[in-house]
C-alpha cells in the first residue's frame, strides 16, 4: 500500500497519524467505489426487468395473457436475484480489507428491494381496482424513484453524504421522468404503455448506472 516507512523503521507520532489518515482515506475510497459498482449493477438489472415486462406485454397484445397471468408477479425475481448475488459478492470482496463499520450486509439490500417491490405491488393493485389510466411501467418507475428517495432520507445503504445526494437526486429524477412522461400521454393509455416500454429502462439505466459511474469517479 505504499507504506511511508521501511520494515523495522519506527514511525514518528506525526508519521503514524499521517499513515492512519491515509489508510482511512483509502477505506473511504474503496467503500464509495464499491457502492458505485453496486449502483451500476442495478443500473443493468432494473432496465432488464423493465425490458422483460415490455417483451411480455408486446408478445401478448391487448393483455391477452390467457392462462399466463400467474407469471407476471414472478418475472422480476431472476433478475433481482442476480443483482443481489452480485451486490453481496462485491461487498464481501471489499470486506476483506474494509473495517466492519464500512461494509454492508445483504439484509440492507433485501430491505431496500422489499420497500420498492411493496410500493410497486400496492400501486398495481390500486391501478387494477380503480381501472386507472396509468401505464404499469410508469408506476413501476415512479415506485423505484419514491423508494430510492425514502431510503436516502432514512440513510439506509448510505456510505457518505455524496452517495446520499446521489440517491436523492436519482430518486427525484425517476419520479419526475415518470410524471412528465405520463402527462405527455394523458388520454392515450396504449401510447403511454408503448412509450414507457422505452422510457422506463432508459431512465433507470441512465440514473442508476450513471450515478454509479459518478460515485466511482469520485473515489
């Protein structure tokens, strides 16, 4: 790690303080870079989920899913599972050198996913019951944005102030994109569904992958 002294040489008090400061800086940089790579992983997973649902919706036009409705609540699970495995692996690798208070367990990300999935499911049920003219993928994008914003406010899975700002800005951007897109297609649900088949994966990829890239560049 580029130690300041050779083996067997005694550190002066000032040199010891400088070395500790340097190591703490490296720990912070590694934690932030790992967090950025996690963002990038979910910047791939989220668009993949959206594109999977878009493919299914277009493969069965007019919502003619016949006996395949039971598949809809399950389509996101394989992608989310891969994202969780990648996330856990990244943090376990970083934990080899990071102190315990700098690492994160998979439970925090499970809680994050539970909040976002819960918001999506509740919203979908409400849309179905009220027959609301809201594109399903638009609400899913909104739910992700709301979930990310709430988690930033609560400080869950947050490494430092820079990452908190990224979660806040990212969440707000996703909600704003969903709102503006929905307003642009008021009165045409079919057009909104077609549009969000492109908007949702693109917006989630830009915000999450781009946010992760930003964090890694600041490490």
